[in-house]
């Protein structure tokens, strides 16, 4: 069975007012995620790298623009190397984190998050999505076209296979973080 990407995920582009310095009433200090924050091999994202102030409405309706644990991040604008990159946010639930200007959130609503993340990272899927890009040096994928992208829905077996692989990836990611921390301590 096929569904459009827009039927299975909310495509959210963060367009909140932002500034690098200072914030007054109604402004929230956040970390901003860019493609550089995607772990190079696994694409896992634990947080942002730059601080940015964003302006939220008093009713909090714009909180949907804040990245949540389990959100899939997608680079809809970039060059050949950065366009179409996919990350999975595994940071804390209560972090105040927003997407940089070239990323959007693909927030699963009718599909398994882990399966969807691995689906979007498949080379053949990325190639199909990249074929929708336009522009010269800085290319852009129209988010309306992305919402219309057809997705072959997974079977239970597909999901099980992805979970087995993903569990191993998380284990290795944790081991890498431990080794990275030890290396930093040794270098001091």
C-alpha cells in the first residue's frame, strides 16, 4: 500500500523570528540544529551547536516548531553534499531546540518513527527525492512536492528488521561517545 509522505508525517518548517543576541519577553533561548550536527555516519542528532533566540507566541501554539525527541530532520536546501540529508533527533524531550533555516521537521504521525528514518536514508529514496530539487548552486526541494512523495508502507517484517539494525546502531553510537569522551580526557 502506498501513501503520500504528507499523509504519514507532518512536514514542519520552522519560520519563527530569531536573533543571535539577547531576547526579551516572549523570546526563548534555543539551540539551533544544522546539518553539521548530524552524526557523520549514523545521522543521529543529540542537540544543536549554536544558541539562537526565537520568539514564541504567548499561547504557545508555535511550540510545534521546537524539535522533539524522535523527530526526523530533513535538509530541504543545500548543496550536493548537504541536500537531502536525514537525521534522527535523539536528544532530551525537554530541550529547546529548533531547526536551522535549511532544515525541516518530518514528524511521524501514521508511521513507525524508526522505520521512517531508515526509509528516508535509503540511497534510492534519497536519489528520488533529490531529483525533485531545483536551483543552481544552492538547491531547494519544494516542501509541497515532498509532501506528495509516494511511500510504500512497511510490513511488520520490514519494521522488525529495521529495529534489529537500529538497536545495533544505537549501541555502537553509545560506544563511540564513550570513546570520544575518553579521548578528550586523554588529550587534556
